[in-house]
C-alpha cells in the first residue's frame, strides 16, 4: 500500500511527531499549478508597493506564528538560538525583497526614445523592463528549515518578482512547512492576493517532484540540496517540450588555501578558526570548508596538532535527520579509507547517532591529484588537509578543482599579492573568492554571489542569496511605440515611480 | 569518400564559386578549443579600452576588406544596397559594443562595504561584477551573412564580454566567412591579441557542430537559425557532463493583430504596409510577420483585395540558397493544402528557382485553432490571414500562440486601450510588443529585446540584438575582503574607471 501521509520525525529521539501531512495526488498538483497560473495573470501586474506589503505581512505572520521555533527545533535538532536567528534572517530577507520591489529600480528599465527625423528610417520608441516569467516551483533545503525553505530566499525572490510559488515541502520538516505555509496564506488573505499565489505540496520519493518539474505551467525551478538531486531535476527539465531554467544550488567543498607565512605567523589561531568554520551548524552548510590546502613545510605538523586540538574541543551534535547522519558517516569513512589518506582526528567518545562525529583527514597532494573521490563533498563536520610539496603542486591542486560556491585565500598582505596565479585560477572556479575569512556565513546583501560554476550550481550566472536572486525569475520585455497609458508605471514617460532608468544610453539615477 | 572542402554556391546560377575551404578535422577542432581556452586566460582581464580597440579595428578591417561586398552578393543573392547596409550595421554593432566596454559600467559593479562594528558579527567587504564565462561557440545565420554571422552580434558581444570566439562557418557563405575571419585575425594581430582569441571552423553536416557543443572547453553556444537546428543543439548540450547555456534564436511567426477601426480607416495603406514587411528581404527575416489576425467583418474582403494587389506588385527575388527555397515552397504548399485554408494570392508568373514566389493564404479562426501546423513558420514571403468571427475568438487565437520574438497590435488609440486583455495575453508570449508598426527592422539599441519565450528562443531571458546581448556571456563573481591591488579596476575603492556602481545599495552614477 502506498504512503498517504508525511509525518515529522525528531532526529534526536527517532520518534514521530504530531501531525499528518497528506501527500498530494496527481489531480491536486495539477489543480495547484492551474491555480498558480491563474493567480499569475493578476499578481504579475501588482505594484511593487503591493507586493512589498505582501512580503512584509508574511514576515509578520511568521514572527507571530505560534509554536514555530519549537517545531523547527523538534524536526531539525537545531538549537533554539540558531532557530531564532534563522527566523530573523528569513524575515529580514522577506523585508529586503519588499524594499527592493517597493523602490522599483530592480526591473532595469531601459528606454530609447523615438527619433522621427532619423535617416534613413525613423527610430521607434522602445522601452524595456523585466517581466515575471510565471509560476516557480521551489524545492526546499533541509539544512535551513526556514531561511532556505518554505518562505526562504527562493520563495521571497520569486514572489517579489511577480510570480506565484509552489513549494515542495521538505520531508525532513513537514510540520515547519505547514506552519510557515499557513502564515504565508494568512498574509495572502489579509493583503487580498489572488488565490493560488502560494501553495505547498507534500510528496514521498520522486513522483510529486517530477510532476511539478514536468508540468507545462511551471516556468522555473529553484532547488537547494545535493548534486545528485539537483542534477536529476536539471536533467528531468531537459526532457520537457519547453525548456525552463532550473536553478539548483548543489554541493561544494569550498577549499581554503592557507599560505605559509600566514600559517607560520598564527598557526593556532588559524587552526581554531578553521575548526569553528568546519563545525559550524554541525558542518551542515553549503559553504562548509571541506578541504584545506597548505604547503607541506616544517610548520604543518604543529598546525595539524592545533587543528586536532581545536576539533577535540567540539562535541558531536545532532544532525538534521537520520539520512544525513548516515550519509555523513559513510562518506567520511569512504574518504578516510582512500589510499594515502591519513585519519588525523576522529571523535572517539560515545557520540551516538544521529550526532555527527567530527573528523579531520590529511593527504599528500600528489595522491589527491590522482583521486577524484577526494574532491567530493562530505556533508557534515569533516575537512581534508591537502599537503603540497611546493608552489607548483599547490597551483595544480587549485586547477584540479571543479566549480565551487567559494574558495578562500588566507595569506599575509604581500604573499597574497605574490599569488596572482592562484587568484586567477580560483576566479575561474568560484562564485565568491574570499580573503582571510571563512566561507561560512553568507551575507544577504546586494553584492552577494551565492552560486558558482557547475557542479556548485546548474547556472553560475545567477545567485540564490541576496537581492540579485530576483533576477532568476524575470525576463526582459520590450514595448515599441506603446501608448503611455498601457505602459507599466516603470516605463511611463513621466517616471511616476521615480526609479533609476537608462534613457538613450544614459543612466538617470 | 568523405567531403574535404566546403565550396560556395551562387544561388542565382547554382554555380560553384572560387575557393575551397577545408573541413576541420577532430584534431584541429580540439586544438582550436584549447587555443581559445589559453587565449581566455589573458584576454578575460584585458581592459575595456583594449577590447574596444580590438572591436573598432575589426570594424575597420571589415570596411577595408577587398571583395567582401561582391562575395556576399555572389553567395547570398542579396542585392548590393542591402549588403552594403548590412556591412554598415555589422560595423556599427562592433563599435557599439566597443563603446559599451570602453565606458565599462556594463559589468554591474556592486559593492557592500565592511562594517567592522556591526552586531552580532562584523560585516565583510564584498564587491561583485560580471566576469567572462569562457570560450563561446557561434553558429552563424544564413539570412544575415554579415550582421548575424562571422563578425555579427554574437561574436561582437562575446568578444566584448572578454571571451574568445570560435565561429562555425555557415555552409551557405564560406567565402564571406573567410574574408571576415581574416579581417578579424588581422585586427587581432594589429592590436596584439593572444593567439586563439578568434578562430573559425568549416564543417559539413552535424559532426563538427556536435564536437564544438560537446567540447569541455566550450562554455556557451550562440545560434541563429531554425527551430529544429536550435533545439537539436540545445538537446545536445543537455548531454554534457557540465551544463552550459545555449542561446538559440529560432523561428517565429510574429503575429500582427489588426483591430477593426484601424483597418476600416486605412485598409489600403495597411495592406501595403503588411505586404512590404512580409516581402522585405524576400521574407527571410526572423521577425517576418507570418500571420495577420483580423476580425472578420464587411471590411475584410476589401482588405484582402488590397493585400493581393500589394503582393502582386512584388516580383519574386532570389532566396539565400537552394535549401531555403525548397523549404519555402514546401512549407507554403503545406499550409495552403490544409483544410479550410484558402489561397488568396500566389505569384503565377515565370519566377524560376530559387526566386521565392510570394503568397497569401486565409483561414477562419475556428479552423486555425484546430490545426497546430498553421502556426508553423514559413520562412519566406508568405503570410496567413486569420479571420475571427468575434472578439472572443480573437483572444482565443492570441492565447493559442506559442512563444514569439514579437507580436504587433495595429489599432486606433482608443481601440488599443480597449484591448487590455489582448495586450496582457501577448505580453506572456513575446519578447517585443509593437504598436502600429511592423516587426521587421530590429533596432540595435539598449532597449531592444530580440528573444522571446520558447520556441522563439531557448532562453527568453536574454537578447541577441542590442547591448544587453553581452550579458549572455558573463556571470557575477564576488570578492570578499580582497586587497585593493588585486581587485579589477571596476571594483577598486577609488573607482579609477569612473563607472556607475551600486554602493551599499545606492546607485552612484
């Protein structure tokens, strides 16, 4: 018999939580997509002010939702401080997108005025701005049950751009999804949004997700999760008659290159900083630094000891769900079992499942260069120290990396400048290049690029964090000789919204 | 035995032209892609001024290239005035992109400055700008042997963005490709560009194109041509281990909706305007209006007569090549043979191959709605008049259209405003919505959107005409806490290039 409900599980106890969330049938999913399409007909033309009001009301409803923090903690095993912080981030994100659309310049209004007397032919009046592309399906992430889930960055940016959203609930936190979805629907009702502007579906396995990606009324897909999951959705979308963009943010090992003078000057401090970043959130961040690259000199044994020491201060903590825990232990073991890999540290206390046991491996670069498996992401509190015998090998290691969300160079001022080639190689590979910091902690701002070349994402031209995330769900639409009364406000001659526009090639701020 | 050379053919005479252009073997293509990659390492960091100088020198070399106009005429059958005009447009395009990169603001520099004292954690300095994505393969179009070919908009925008270009020569004009390629290579040498920054390959059939699309060092593909060709490349790219964007600009029927008052007021004038647009360039434009939609009232017989009369003034002219001619005659016949389609006009003089014989068909909307074939593009001087019995049917026809490069509404001021629903339906379908004009004649400017929802293109979020075309070949790259000396000039604190940037969310023009 097929499963009819999704039930939440407490990863700490393995016990089922209250609430049965019915799996959406084919008919229901079809109706939801049709409703989303219908809602789009109205929603896409709502003013930035109205969409902003909607997003702000969602934030308020989430802040006021009863039992939300508790349910997230129960379903994810995350501590209260983290959950409250993430709720704050989620609401800030919603308000940031509200501000963006209320201000309005994000649509990239571009106007070329008519020149009736131009030779040999008159020039027409053409006005262009971004236009929403249609219903967006959001696949949510387990590791941020709020900030990358039901009302997370994908949903916020898609709603901000003028598109209805259908969220495929994460099986790992169905109760959280239910509370947040209801908050969104309450906000939609309060602000008078068209029915269908937001919906959520529950599914078990691949069936529901497949139907959503293949549905002809789905116009874009956003996903955060594993390489396997993201690439599968990307390939699935490739089978559609009509191509649609799939924005999948997937795995990354976020290498950190620690240059020798920096390491010599502050070996202990660096080891502590690395250990903290690797273990932040039990290593369950997409920007977790899974590989540390160093020059193998007389300072490395001391650094390795400091790293072990720093790791040994950290107790295993609960991972997000049993699947993630199992996967972590399996992948960690797989890496440590590879030829030439030395286990430098493994927590050997009584950490019981699902508490992820932190570990550190090390390997010589020539071995690392021979074995592609060593580049694979281990999702959890693990990092691999790659020791290069010289500068040339260090550059080889850099060149060998696949696409990454981030890479980091730790170095003293002069040695960073002396590593121009490393800088150039890494620029090819990443969405964000960090100096003397850690990749964890992704700032939600205008300049953020959270998205890198494949396999970090399926489309490195876009970001899933920061205001630019809104650009994923819009396309330019040009109006030629359009009567002013029909033009969107953003393009009207009088510029009633007072936004910045490019007019005849000149930016009018 | 396999073919070893491509030879040009004069479509007017069917005779072979001088020049044998060797088909590139697998080894050669591989070497070319490796050289392009190597060139990219250097070229991507060239200043806007230097890239601009390169583009301007290409334009000069093309203007000075001996025998170019004659060769285009011989290979394409296009008249001298058109070829000279197209050469002008091609060089203007190169200079427009030169201006764009010389000015420099196109990179969308976005800066968020550090806040050391922010609570609970300090804010890092993050600076983002567009970065070239790597070697671009360009598949050229037959219908613009200069402006959409070897040094056309795709090549110009890809070079401008900082990417080497490999052009797959069009089999229809190999000699033109040879002359233009040599002009580009002369410019590259004059300006001291790295070897491999530009190359061209010749191929017969699919093999060479396939190798180019699947090559791991190819990072983007641009194509202009048929739906079949473009979709095949798109699907092929989907088989790569690493996904890359494919920007295919494909077919479109560019419907024109003629509203009744407008038609009544100026039936003859409209008929002439329509006939001219349909027959411009022997109908071989991607924005050719292949369908005219009208309300079937007492004015339609007169309008149809006027349309016939206007068409009868037009003599068949040479089409671009024998394949296009054959395809036109076949497709035209296929449409005219469909149930309910009436042939209103067909040139019945002694127009011999490859002179495309203009034709007009008509059909009642209820029949049109039943038969998907009638929406297919007929590439050449043909249009289909679709007669709707009422307003509701007219909207149904609008709704039935697939994605288009353009749609047009012809109407008097008040009736255009009264057709808000038509306006809304068409906005969903197109990249450019035109009022009281014709779709042919695509302005090369900042506000142009030449790209619409599938099947007009594979990615309606981008344009292949106008300055925004450069955005196709770049992705955002963020630098966090990067030393000023390592930052690209566009992001340096002092803004040495004086470009517009968004700093802490505020646009600094």
